C-alpha cells in the first residue's frame, strides 16, 4: 500500500524506520524543549492569519491576484467578449487561467510556510526524546515522498474545475450580449458568494485553508508526540 501511494525508494526507507526504537546511544542527552508546542501553535496561528487576510483580499496581491470588478469590466469591454460566443469562451478561458494561478500559488505558499516552520524545529524534535528522533525521521520520509504529490493533486483539481468555470462564465457573458448594454454593475454581481467568480474564490479559500489546517495539525501532532515520548 505504501509503495502505491508513495514512491518505491521512500517505501523502503520507511520500512527501515518502522522497527522498534533503538536504545539511546552512550552519552546521548535528550531534552524536550520547553514550550515548543506553544511556539509552534503560535507560529501556525500567525501563518493562518496572514494567509487568511491574503485570501480575503484576492484583488490586492503583489504577484498573483485576480481582477476586481472594475478591472474585469474593462478587460471584458476591451476584448469585446460579449460580441460573439467564441469571444466569450476565449475570455472565460483566459479568466480561468488567472483563477487557476491564484489557487495554485496560494497552495504552494501555505505549504512552504509550514514546511519552513517544520524545518526550523527539526533539530529540537530529534533531541527531544528517542521517540522524537524516530518520529522526525519517519515524518521526513513521508513528507519528502509526498512533496510533489499534493501540488500534483491540486493541479488535477484545478483541471477538473476548469470546464465548469469556463461554461458558467461563458453563459454569464452570453446573457450580457443579449442585453442592451454591458454595465459594470452586472459584472460586479458575478463576485457575489454564489455567483460564478465569487463561488470560485470561496472554493479556493476553502481548499487553501483546509490544506493549511491539515499540515498544521500534522506538525502539532508530531511536536506533541516527540516531546511526550511518543504518547498520542
């Protein structure tokens, strides 16, 4: 099973680590750092807060952001997207690429920030207890083997989202072409929570927050177990 979900090399390394805990080496000193769990939890809370604020302001990103209603209206008019079905679909596909980049960039960001915190406390985990050294080694193997798996899964998720998004946005643009005039207020309505763009932003936020919560819980569990002799 492990070979199926990881890679073969990692599975062999993992099997090598799954034996009993080795007795402490002569002269080895283990000392669980005081308040390491509190430190990790506070850092994770700060990461969650910072990323939550970024996700709540999708129009203000420095590198990756989506167009706000006025900017999207200007882009739509400039592209003459409401003039033909082909133009509408091309505009919808181009808009999706921005939303796709926004999703994947935020996934990479939150996972990198948790990984950075994990690397920061790795040496403390190894010296916290004999169990800590073993658990840190196991965790490192699994995380290393899965380091490319989560982004790849998110890519597949983004690919699955593309067709429904493009169809929905193309249909919204088609409704514009049937009206007498294209108005910015109509474009703004697309960002409502259950409208085509607002719903996608909500899905992106939910996915990124869920991944961050999962990685954060895993790290907290690792720290608690390492500092409590492997106890749950």
